[in-house]
C-alpha cells in the first residue's frame, strides 16, 4: 500500500532563517506531488505541484521554493522565512490528475 | 477556480444519517467533485469523489445534482469518529495537475 511521510510535525523558526520540509511517498511510482498551505481559520492554498522529477510549477508568487530531486521526494524550501510564512504545510500525492489526493500529516510551522 | 458554498456547521446524533450539502454552481464540465474531511492538526482525508453519477463507497455516498451545480455527501450512520471538518472541492479537471481548492468547509458535530 502507498504511504506518505512528512516531517517534521512541528517547527519553530526565527524570522530570516532558512527552511527545508521534506515529503516522501512509498509504494507508488511517478506520483503527482503537491505542497499546500493551510493558514489558521482559512482554506487550503496550493503552493507547488510536480508531475515528474525536476518538474515544478508554482501557483502563487512567494518566498518559498520547491524541488523534486527524486521520483518520490518533494522538498519545500525557503532561504529567509517571513512572519507570513507561518501555517500548516501539507504534502499530498495522487496517481494522476483528478484522482483523489492523499495527504501527509502536515507540518505546523511557527515563525517568531 | 470554481467556488463552493457549504454551511459553516451541522450537528447530528450518533447512528443517524447526515446530509452535508455543497453548492458549486461555477463548476466546469470536466471537474470531478471531491469530498475530504479533516480532523484538528491532521491532514485532510479523502472521502469520495464523482463526476455525474451518484457514487457509493465504504465511507459515504455522494449524490450529485443533475445540473452538477450542487452535491450532497451522505453519511448513512454517523459515528463519533465522523466528527470533522468536511470540504467539498471541484478538482481542476481542465488542467494538467488536479488542483484542489478547499473553502471553509462544514464543521460536523456528532452527539452521543
């Protein structure tokens, strides 16, 4: 069966520090991968998606970047965090577009 | 993006059926209707999805209006574990990547 792992579960970072969140999927190949952010009391916002290794598309301009160095690995990064980067970050995968997406447990990021 | 409208909250008693409505009047012809639910501090969990016909799975049923402008998620016998925030979202079938855009969702409270 397929599983998705996302870490860390919680993270507290100072403003201006770098960020690296990692997501890996097991039990499938060539998944579509997604990074979402869920701000407190707000809906889900798609940040990045990837349909293959090295292929990254950004939904909104921001202080974050994403990379997909391996088929089942998706990394969310920032060189210098802003206060507005606080939120609940979720990684998800699906076998194909328009198929159900399966989410990781998320990372709660707090910026101080 | 297609917009969705859901009631902010609903309540049910255990063992009773629950009907969660969603309006998606601007949905495109190729968008599937997805339903997810989310517990606090957890990633969303896929519940069910459909395009035109009513759908059933082990978790729920999905009734889709003939004009596709609304749908209803049906939990046949609510349990305490069904208490969560429920999101309906049109999957971006017209794109190449299947973007999900959650709104505020419906908070379902289940009373013992």
